[in-house]
């Protein structure tokens, strides 16, 4: 796996830890960031993982950035390319290049709230449930085949920050779970939909029952 990050890298670390603790037949070969200052880079190095930076500000054209990013990824010949808090939109040629092995985690119950500010928008819409989605990346932003979803409650008095923290905690559960099952062939992409061959659910609920 090669993991792409832009920030803290907490999802990346959750995957790295689960991969080691559960002895997946896989390893994280590299962590690549588009931001030189991403705190996740130091975290990856602390786990003994090679890191690289492909700084998007150095490329005037999106296609040139995508090309440089693909070159950095392909050095490692990964089976899986894992976007973990990677905050750049990738062009269609890039997405096609890694089709069927490019994954993302998004902090909403897709197809609700693609794009940014998901928690603010979920609160403004009065949602009783929020959550996170692991999905295959397709050319349309935050729209590819859904792998796993986890729902959390929206609680009275929630702020954007408190809801984000609750969702992030469940991201740390479902991203490793999704990758583990994909790597073991227990989840598979078939005709644009994800099939679970292990008879396990593709959703979970990470909250207390409503009063
Ligand atoms: C996560 O909520 C992810 O879903 C979103 O950005 C956050 C990144 O967190 N796109 P981290 O870098 O994995 O800690």
C-alpha cells in the first residue's frame, strides 16, 4: 500500500497499526504528502515508513501535479493506493490509472455531503445521524462505489468540532477494517458495486442507542 496524506495522518496511523497488529499479508511501503509540513510525515517516519512530498504548490497545472504524484507512487508499485485525509482533487487520468485499487475515506454518510465542511452541513441540515464512508475513488468527487460505512449519532449540543471528533474515531475503525477485508479478498468490486463474500455487514453503528 501507498498512503497519501495532507495533514495529521491519524487515519494513516490507524491503518499502519492494524496492518502490523493483525499481520495482514501487506505492508505500507510509503506515505506521500502534498504538504511538506504535514504532521503525518513525522508520524510515518516514526513507524519506520519511507516518506515523500509532492508539493502541489510547485505545479501550475493540476495534470502536472497528478503526473508527479503518480511517478512517486509508482516507484513503490503498490497494489493499493490509500487516500487518508488527502485534500487534493485528482484528475480523471490519475483516477483511471489506479482504478479499482484507489480508496478514500470521507467524513459523511455518502452520498450525503460530498466535498468540504461535512460536519457543519450535517448540523445545519438537522441530521440525527452522521458518519464516515470508505469508497473506491471514481472520477466524480466523493462518488465511487461504497465499501464500508459507519454511522454515529448527532447529539444535542454538538458542535462541528465535537461531531468531527466522533466521526474521526469511527474512521479509525472502518478504514483498517475495509483495507483488511479488501486485502483478504473478503470485499470485492464487482460491476461497480462492492460485494462482501465473508457475509459480514458493510456498515456499523458507533454510538449509544437514542434515549
Ligand atoms: C478525516 O476526517 C478525513 O476523513 C478527512 O480529513 C480528516 C483527516 O484526518 N478528509 P487525518 O489526517 O487522517 O488525521
